[in-house]
C-alpha cells in the first residue's frame, strides 16, 4: 500500500476485514477534560466512517461488553500512548484505527521536536537523542525540558538571539503559549506553570516567529484509500477574544505524496513545508519503533525569526482526530464514492458566536453551545479545484 512516503516504506501487510464490524469511539483518558464539541465531532466522524466501511456504529468502547466479539475500528480521542495499550484493545495495524500508536506517551507531544536542554537534562523513558539530530534542518531552534531548571537554562540560551515562545506540550489550537522577550519574563512564565506537569510531560522553549504562516501537511488512510494533502491554516477569535485555530484550506489528492505533487503545483513555500514534514515523519519511523498511524498531520510554521531572517520548521505532529479532520472526511467520502476523482480542494472552519454565518452548502459536523467554549460551529466546504485556495 502507498504510504506517506510512497514506495519503499514498510507497512504491515494485513488482510482487510470485509465481513462487517463495529466502529467505536474511545476516550484515551476518561479522567481528562474533553470538551462537548470534541466529543460530538468525534462521534460525527466515527458515524461517517462506519457508513463508508459498512460497519455498525457502536458508540463508546466498553471492554466489558466485548462488542459481541465483532472486529473493531477505533476513533480515539488521542494518540494511543503505548504499543502494549494498543494490543490490549486489539489495535495491531493502521487499519484498526483512525489515528496513531506510539511506543511512549511523550512521542505524541511537541516534546519530541527539539533536543534536551543539555546532556545531563532530565528526560522520560524511551527518549531518542537521534531524533533531534535527524530533524535539525526541519524544525525551528528550540529545546524540550522536563524540569524547571532545565527550562530556565534553555530559555536563557535562546533569548540571546531574540524573543522565545514557551509552549505547554499538551495544549492544542495555539492555546496556552506565551511569548517572552527577557529573562525576568521567562522566569515569571515558568513559575506560573505546574512543576509536576513539566516533569511528567515537558515544556518546549522555541524561537519566536513574527507574523508566521502555518501550513498543514498530512495524510489519511482508510482501508485501501490513501488521501494526501497540503494547505494553509487560518486563525480566528474565540468567544473570549483569544486568537485560536479557525480552520484550514486544503488541496487533497488520491494516493501518496508523490501522486499529490504530480497532480498539483504547490508554491515554493509549501514545497519546503512538505519536504520538512516528510523528513520529520521519516525520523519518527526511524527513531521510535512501534509507531504507526492512519491519520498524520504536521503543522509547519514560516515567518521572520531573529534579525528578520526567514525561518521554516515543523511545530508539532498530530496522529489523532484534529482540526483538519472535517476537511479530511469530506475528501475521504468524495474519493470513496467517485473512483474517477483524483484531486479536490476542501476548507474547514471553526466559527465562534451565535450569529456566525454558515453557507447553505456547508457540511456541518458540530453546531451547539459548548459548556466551556460557548457558541461554536464546525463545518467544511468542498471548493472547485481551480479556485485560488493554496
């Protein structure tokens, strides 16, 4: 089967189930906070995947029910955090879930993107120093730290060249990040963080970019269908006025990235983003045995760094249902139902506020009042391929 890198990358050869089964949603950590809109969105996608696969949608996974011993396809809330956990659920290949499996929890976070703050720095079990070396020209300047002392050291090193961004590794959608321009501001920012959280999950200290563009590079695999894409993210204001992820404009093609690039013509900036994402993905495969994923998405930022120098690098990875999945689902359904279709453009949106205008031809996958976020609508639009979306 074609994969993210096309021919030459090994995938588990498996016989796909064609006799029926059940699609289930699964909460990776039932005790963790999960918003109303995230749960509803995940359910919407799981129901649509079940319809395509001609499986039954069986709701939330319940190990005590065993789901009548039918084959299961999982739509998890997060990346499955260990190969042992995946096996206990019956997940052994990328055809068993919409998402990914990693050998250690930290692999699914921003923490893998950068080297440790010095040779004697604290790090979690399974840390692979070779990864940072392999992606050094595909990411921004930065460090990952698993103690306050290491984070302070890392921040001071980077501040010598300009402002830095302090990023909790588990936050999504651009939330929780702080830009600091001096040592005092850095210390105040770190002091406000939970030291136990840093020790458990880490914190990223990274060079700050001015007015960055953020690109999405990704791929989804459902049964024999492979869809690859690239595109640009948009920011918006949430109901509290905070700048957050507002959606993506994607160009998608049937097949792997070689097929995508053969059928489309990304501009040079996007071409660089794609190459950096592919390099990052290959490093994950090389450095973390046991990793596999049917849904991959990489955020690549490009903007002005210290001294105005143009910089580009992968910010983070996502191997689970994400912000772009609304657009991915429209593409999966379209390619699945029309064998002649080989490329398309889809935009997805996250619109805040009760009066947010929704186009009549939008495919809405959530509309409601989230208990934490307030009024929110999430939808996708299929656009003509010759539109000006990039």
